[in-house]
C-alpha cells in the first residue's frame, strides 16, 4: 500500500476546518460549537487537549483542529444511563472497540458492578463513598492501594486528591507523567535544578533558532504550529531531528489567516530536516556536541560560551572527555546521519545568538529517556542557552494540566520540603516512603500487593504498557474505581468490586454551595490560569472532581483535621491552602483572576541552579545503547494518528500521513522494502522478543513512507502488545513505547479486512 500523503500539502488549511466541522456534526453542532467559542478564553474553560500555552487570548478562536475534536468529544450531546447498562452486560461491552465505548456519550450517574447480572447498576453517591472507604480501611496497609491521576485533573482537584491520599497514609500516586515526561521530571533537576521547561512564548518571539527533537506538533500540539510559523517568518532556522517526515514540521497554513486560506499560501517551517534512526538519540546528540567542540577548537575557543561554562557549570571536562573518545564512523552508522549533516546542524547552532531546544516523547519514551533529556540540556549549556532571552529548554507536554498535577503534589517521590509545608498547613502526617510509578503499580497488582486502584481520569488499561499484564493486574483487584466523563476499557476488566463515578467535564458549569466555581490549570510553560465551565451539566447527578474527592475523604477519614465539605463549598478555600503549601502560589486567588493568569517563577531561567552543587551540571551519557539482536533487526516506534489524542480515537483517518479509514498499518521505508524483498500493501506480522518470550502483532499492512531506514512505525495503542512491562527507562521507569526491536514475517492474516470505525 502506498500512502496518499501529498508531500507539498500544508498542515492546517481548509482540511482542518472541514475536520472541525465533521467533529461538530458528530457530537452535536450547537452545543459543541458554543463550547469552542468558550475554549481558552479569559472567561472560558481550558482546552482538555494539549498543554501548549495560550497567546494572551487575542482571538475568539484560540483552538486547533485536534483541540476542537477534544472539546466536541467531551461536550457531546450523547449520554448513557442505566438503561444502556441494562441492555449491555460487561462481557458484551468488553468485545467492543475503544472507539465505540467512548463514542456512546457522557456518563450520567454513579454505577456499581453487579457480578450476578454482569451489569453496572445505579448506586447512590453516599453508598459509593461508603463502599470505597470500607474497602480502603480493610486493607492490611495503605500501601495496598494506588491512586492514578490523569493530566486533565485541575489544580484544585489534584491538590485535594494528593492531600487525601497522604492523610490516608501512602505515596502510591502513579500518574500519566510516569508514561510520558517522567524522564524530564527526573533528568532535568539533576542537570539544571528544575523539572520543567525554562522558556515562555516570549522566548520564541526573539529566539535565534529552534532545535526540535522527537515530537510531532501537527498532530499532538497543533497550536505550536502558529508559534513555529512566527519563528520561520522572522527568517530564523528551525532544525528538526525526527525519524519520520511529519507534515506539521514541514509547512503550515493557518486557518485564522483569510489571505493564506484564499491563496493557498503556506509557511515553510523546518529549514533543516534530519531523519536519524529510531532509538539513536544519544548518538545524535553526542555527535552534534562532538562536532561543536571540534569547530570551537578550530576557531580558537571563540564559538562556545566558555565564560558561562566556567561560571555556571560543573562537569564540562568529563563531558568533553567522553565526546572526544567517540568514533565518528560509529556515530554516523549508528545514527544514520552523515558527517555533513552533523556539521550543518552544528553550524546552525553556532550561528544563532540564542537557541531553544523543544522535545517530546520521541526523546523520553526510551530505555535511555533520562539520558536523552540530559544530553539536550548538555547541548544548550555548551552555548549558554539557558537563562537568557530567546533561549532554553522546552519539554512539550501532553495533557493540559499534567505539569500542574505534579506541581500540586501528585508525585510518588515527593520532596521532603513539600511534605513539611503540607503537614504544617494542614495538620496531617504525611508518609515519607516513596510510592509506585505506573509500571511499579502494575507489578505490585500482579503480585497481589496492591488490592485497590482509584483512577481520577485517564484510561489506565489502554495507556499502560503490556496490555496482557496490565489487564491481568486489573483483574486481580478487590476494588476498581474510575472517576470519568466517559466509559472506557478500564471499567470492564475487573473481577472484584467496581465503581464508575461520573464527573463534570471542563466545559460544564460547576456550582457548589458557595456559588459558581472555577478551577485552574498550569500549561507547559508554567502559566497558571483559570478555567470556567459554561454549559449546564448533562445530568444533575454529576459531581465535580473536588466534590468527589471530598466525598471519599469524609467517608474514609472521619477524624481528619480538614473540613473537606467546607473546602469544596468555595474553591477559593482550596486555593488559599495551596498558597500555603506550594511555592510560587502566594496570593493565588488574586493573581489567577487576572486575564491570562500568572507565571510561576523558574529558577533555572534566572540562572539560579537548585542542584546539589549549586551549578548547572553537564552529565555524560551513562551506559551503552542496545545493539540490534540478530533475529530482530528493525526498530519500531508507536505513533498517534491525526484523528486521536492520547488513548482517545476520534476517527480512523490520519490525514497528514495519507491514511483513510484504518489503523492496521505499518510504516516502512522504501529502502527496507527493497532490502526485505517486500512490497507496499503486503500484510505482515510484527514479532518482538520481550519479557522472555516472543510477542506477535498480526496482520498489519505495509505502507511505504519517508521514515529512516531500519525504522518502523505503528499506531498506539494497537502496537502495545509488543511492549513488555520490563521495557522501560530504569531511572525514570518511563515505558519504552518508542523503541522496540522487531522482525517481520508474512502474515497468516492476509484476508483481514481493513480496520475501520
């Protein structure tokens, strides 16, 4: 199969507007359309999609195509109630696709699984809270429970959630950060003293160059395209390192510019596009730095910022020694890049007065994810490109408040000073032992050590690696609780007690005893702003996430020093408590009411290094890269289509890659097709050796694509069975979704029909 991708077409444009229109019609044009007009506005709600910052709300249309899909998907007019569950047993629902499950609509009432009838049935809120409390109190230890969090959770809900969990007595708080940017959260503090990016949108306005590593803004964070477009229009280089050619890194036509839409004009984005092999990121970054050192030496030490290195850093000599010991033939053959390409990239870097390095999960989701992140920090430190205008590091986060949840204390390894402030402000006694990440949580569930899992949002069963192990682990629980807006697979895999607790969506009006409330979120550049729902909830039985947490806490912790119901009557009270505990949130209530909110100060951006040494640290790459096993010569990465966000699949098209109505495809280079003696359109099985056995993903159709030789790509989550629980970064425990050694064999499933809606 040859894909229909037009290499000259631009991201955005009329096709994006058509896709938005389809999403609105599918979910209810009037309601979803009204929701879009309130999205990312000062008096509106924050998009439940990506965490890219808002450009000061200068337009009534501060949303992108995929943001519009996310809003419409959540603001749908469709609902499911008790009658739906009376018609469908859990066993029947388990046979449906993830797309079908979520497409049924919004949940409208709390539900409890009845094992005898194999159906979910209505339950009163107070009964649900009492059941959760009794199950938790019956555990042999608080550490026999885990509490998952999705990045869509607000600051207020996240703060109350971690407070309840810690008063209960555990730090078992696996969250979606463990699955995406945990390598940043672990690696960056060791390098620069903070676990967040150091740039703001204003830095993109004056940067001299953007270096992009392992992310796809056209699909995963499309509002970044306008930012990159502005950089390109100023004539500044955008240097891309990505194994696949991605439309959203090549060119862009903004639907908000009538002239461009009418004339078909688009902006070229990447000035240089390098395609390294999947998993070779350490070699790419080391090769680039090695070339910088060589060019600097040839120029008499005048090209790198040696004054900054001397004044602000440690470890330069060790890094230089490692880089000088590396062999160019090995770097080039291992990365797939030529010496000329390394030289070109190095010359762009040296020619820029300021450099921003942006990266995504193509960097973090590897066995060496933490090392990758630290090599990007090293690259910037060589030129003094942290702590001055137009320069810095930019981890591109996923969910809209995944960074805020961590700021609020959703952290299985909490800093001691955070716990000290929490205890002083609340009167609780917080546990000090580290809790579990997602991978560790699954391992402990399989071992019978964790008996209860409560999930605040997300789709644990589909987002986590190794579905066979994950599903088995969920099946061993005594109690599974899902706090969600929609039905998903995680609700269907239990064997013990199970509850579904429906919550308000971002776009829903939140009215408590103290009146109408708003919540807050933090974007990926540390801007904190308000989010206010506008629409009447689809059911009077929905509760807000803070109210659900408070209901559980009151039933679970009768002797608590905290007045949980009182806190939820007025969210200003929660924010006052946050201001006492979380640095940077002083006068929270006053500051967040300013249009656009406020920025959390980043010490590294001011060249204040909160590391052990008090300086930024060059950290040489530790260990060695995996070599391709002889029987598994190709490396597979998982990717998202343009018609999905995280685990939510809106449809079965991937417009920018030329795929229509299917997801059962495997992207492969023309060179590999020739080498393997295969043809586009052939069906193959993909086989990986992982977890001590072979794993097989059958019946994928080969699609010829502009991807680095030796590299393959398949859709997430369909390719998850190839990824074992053991395949993760040992430092951050981030699963290696982006790097699995595989081989191909002719498929026995050649007669399979295309995977469609």
